[in-house]
C-alpha cells in the first residue's frame, strides 16, 4: 500500500526540482557540456530503441501449448 505524501516529501521534491532546473540552465549555457549531453542522449536513445525492438519481438511470440 502506498504511503501518503507528507509536507516534508513535497518540500524535498520542490527543492530537488529547483536543483534540476538549475543544472539544466548550467548545462544549456556550456556549449561543450551541452554537446556531450546531446551525444549521450542519442546513444542512450539508440540503446532504448534496441531494447524496445527486442521486447516487441518477445511480445509477438505465441505461447507454446502443452
């Protein structure tokens, strides 16, 4: 059973989001860092596409009858 979200949880989440937004601004302002992030995103997307293709192949299989 999921627990209730407390005021402390909400505060932590807001602070975490603020740090994430700050990091985004720093990265966006640094051409080399942004280029590296874009390159990494492309590599990561290709890996996920490969995983998705494999998963789709598994999903198309028909169960063997006993």
